[in-house]
């Protein structure tokens, strides 16, 4: 069936909600806006090695998805965030609240899909999309290889259970013998990627069981796909699929290992984004 | 990616036999450290910045059944099942890189014979290397998972009890149909973790009217198409529609609507009181949902509870209506007429009260029967309603006697209303062809000056009506009080 990005149901934009507080929006510098969206498992901290490179020439905008980092956890309604559209609606609200135009969006992993959905809602406000390690669907389907099975996703949820059991325990700083790190750094870094375990579990389910293949067809904004050469979460064919199904897109493959190129090879990511923006 | 060359595995896995100039003491110390490393009471690995294992101790080899040559050169991630690789890549490695260390992370390791070994991992970044400590944790993990599972069950039961308690108090405290419907919609939305929910009630015309919540499928629950809602009302059983090609065959418009609204599932529940379905409650989901039987039961019970309250509320409304209205004509009854007049008289302003008695009605009743008589009275009621002005009140005082209350109206204006009534009644009645029927009317006009009793003004209008009868019927007599 042909799929239209136009919503027939009018979403009432949360009246009276301070979206900038809700999503812990951070703004650095001035100029053409560039928005960074993090993926599952972390927060805007993920961009700390990449985003500052753009602060001299751009208005850098960072935010946390509701449920992650410094976002307002009380804004979390599981029914609303039961699909990536809930997160995309928030991003639309941020862009409209800041009245951004000609905006560049840079998203990692599921954050890239969230940005893509937001751009499909309000394409006129975006001029470029950069998708780092995107996957339109993680679970294999007929004629499509996402790399994972439903059983794998169930195992992920089990793994979250095992890990977040002691979530509240790890809030209290436990000093470990890391001589390089002074205590101040310890305090500052302790909140990295903080995530409410219940919300993380739901976000994991929504993220890894999402199917956004149809949405790729609706992308009208010029798009760069940054693909790591060795990424088990979003392997090469998955990135290739995303690039193939977005009309105006470019695929750049970085010779890096792992799913978080912006952490393991930030300079290469900065170079690729800069080249795309020029 | 690191530009540093990886450590040659052979250099690290064993003391180099060709190492020059080591004295016996050094060799002894070196061997002790090697033994300490290899036989530490936990698995110990070193990886490079690309997660490739460059060194693993004997304890880790024993845990996994993989000897050093199998481990070195492969990525640590490869030892994990796919589900845990997701966590490793999306959370563990980012936190490790940002924070410099992680501790007590739980993973499953796949061992050489394919069995799964739950472990706890601490990792520290040291320059270009990562040091990883691995502790077998099968017992602790299974214990914690049992605790977690028990805790979840308890929380889920507690949440369900809370929902039922909240519902009971919301329904018991509800004072309007809308209030009950709003409560049911919000309880459903919260309990089922739906993106939206709505409640639609069958209106007197028999169609569904959304009275609370958000109907994310405009026109599909209510409205002309009557697709889902009326199906549920007719069958009295819940219907689930997913945005899938299978369901599109049966509910094409619903599935198209779901896709346009970016929803995956809609569930519509009947609101049934005994055997009567008085409405539906619908829940909308952004992700595909299949409700379990116990969830459906709870929702149906809540919907039944809401239906009972609504039905009781409607019965009370009907009683209240009956107390103030004439059953045959639906006009205000005597009690209602008297209280309306009393209310008007409470403030000092003009009031005209019209008393009307039909002429020729007794003959119709006697010769054509009460059945025809009742039909005439109903028709008269209709004609009175169309003859009076917007603010006037029409009532049946008893038998073939009617009262029209014209609040704030002087005698002349009341007389023009009366003139229209005369015309309407004189027009004849199809049910009583050949029987002349007309109206004798008396109007009492009160100027709002001196205090006036309800009985006095009704009595005056009644007396004026008799004067009209005496003067030959089919006319109006006016008395200014």
C-alpha cells in the first residue's frame, strides 16, 4: 500500500509543557542549527567527542530522549512512547519550540530513525540528515536481513534485567582503582548514560522490534548514511538498505569497528559530516 | 581506530624462552606473576581498543573451554549471544569509553560446547588496552532474576488492584455520564498502556457518539461508516484489529485508518449491562498488541461496572424527568407548571399565564374512544409547542386542560400567542374528522407590582377561561391583575 507521512489525526502538542526542560536540551554556539540525537543505551553524552567540533560554526543542539539522561522522567507515558513516533513527536516539538529552519540533523542508531520520522513530519524545517549506524529493522523478515531474531531480542531484554537489577545501587558512586581518574571526574562521569531501568526495557523493546522500512520511502531531505565497516548491530547490508531506500542519499563507509563510531573514531565521523555539509 | 600495532600474542601469552639476561630471581618473580595472572580466581583478559583479545588467562580458558590460541585474535563480543551483543555494543562499550570503566555488568558467555555461562564483568580502560575481569555468576544471576520476576509479578498485581480501586471510586463518585465515560477512557488508557482510548455511547437515535477520550480512528468507531463500533454493539464481544494484511481483508477501512494514524492495533470492547450493550470503549496502540485473556476480562468487568452506573444514572434521570413531565404528551406536568410560575413570581416582573380548555373534546372521547382522544391530546401538544415563542413554557394541567406560561410578557403579546393557538386548534384533526374542536382560553396578566400567589394567578386564568366558555367558546378572555 502507498504510505503517506501526513497524519490524519491531529496530535495536540502537549500544551504548557516546557519541551526544552523535558528533553534536557543543551544549546552551544550560534549559526545554522545542527541537532544531535543519541541512540538506545546512552544519552547526549554520546556526542561529547563529536558535537564540540561544530560549536564554532553552528548552533549545536543536544537533547536526551524522554527516559534517558537528564530528561524529565515524569513526562514518560508508555502508551505514547510505544513506538518511535512518540520520540519523533518530541523532536518535532523541540524543533518547533526553537523555531529552527535549515536544520541539520545528526542521529545515531535508533536516534537516526527518530530524526528521520521527525523530518518526515516537518520536512521543510530540515535541510540535511546524517544517519550514523541506522537500521530500519533489526529483526529478520521475509526478503530482509536485519541481523537479529525475535529470540535475540528477548535475550536482550533478559540481559537488561540482569544489568539493571542493581541500578539503584550503582547510583551511589563506588570508587574503583582507576588512578588516571581524579575524584572530580568520577563525580562528573558517574551520570554518564544514566537510564531508568523500566523505561530502558521498554525503549529496548520499541527500538529493536521497530520496523521503519516504509518510512525510508518518505524521506525527502538529502541524507548521509555513515556506516562502520564492522558493525554487528547495524551491519553493512542494513546500512546499504537504508541508503538504497532513501531517494537522495549518500553512503559513506568508515573503516572502524563497532556500533559507536562517534566514540571510537570521532575524527572520522566529524570529517564525514563536514564533507557532507560543504 | 587505533594506529598502534596489536601486541603479538606470543609475546604475552607465555614468558619468552629466549628472553636474555634474566637472572634466577627475575625468572622466579616473572613466573610467579605469570602464575598469578593465569590462575587468578577469575577470568582475566586484555583487549585492544577494537575489542580484539590480545591476552587471556588460564582461568578464563577453563571457564569457556576455549584455549588461548582460540581466544586471542577474536573479539570479546563474539563470545556473547546475539541479544547480549546488542547490549554490549549499545551500552557497555559506550559507557566504558565515556567513563573509563564499568563494573558488575552481567553477560552470558557462550562456551566451547555451546552451553551458556552467566558472568559478571568489570572492565577498565588502560591506555589503548581494556582489562576485563570475568566472574562466573550463575547462582547469583538466577537468584536475582527470580527476585526480579517475583517483584514484577507483585508490582503488576498491585497495579491491577490499584486500577480496580481507582475505577470503583471514580465510578461511584461520578455525577454525570460524561464523567463516567472520561474515567473509563483514562483507566483503559493507563491500564492497557494504550496511546489513546475513547468511550462511545449509543445515543437515543441508536448511533454511537464519542463522549470521552480521543478517537484516533475518526469515523471508524462512530459516524456514518459504523464499522467497528456497531459490530461490537451488535455482537457484544470485543474486536481486535491489527494493521496487518490479514486483518485488512476483513476490515479494510479500519486497517487503512490505523496505518494513516500510524497505529498498529485497535481493540474495541462492548460496554454491556446485563444483556444490553449501551456503548463501546476503544483502546489504540502504536505497537502491535495482543491482549491476554486476563486483561480482556478486567476491561470487560470495568466496562460492565461503568455501564451499570450509567444505566442507573439514566434511570434516575428518567425518574426525574417523569416527575416533571406529562407522560402522554411530554409537556410539563401540573407540578412543573406550578413550580415554574412560583419561580417567575419570586422576582417582581411581568408574567402572563394562559389557561386553555379544549372545546368539543369530550364528544370525541365519548364517541371515538380514549385512544383517539389521546392522539388528539398529543397533536394539540405538538401544535401548542409550535405556536408559542422560544421562552414560553407549555404544560398539561390535567384532562384536556393546558397552561402556557409567558414570562416577562404583557397582555397584548400574550393575546397574539393565544390568537396563533386558536388558529392551530381550529385547523381540525385528521383523527376526528367532522368533530369541531377549538380552544377556550383565559389569560391572567400580572404586571409584577404587588405580591402574587401561584394559586391566585392560575385561578384568575382559569376563571377567565370559563368566561370564554360562557361567552360561546373558541375565544380568549383576558384579565389584568
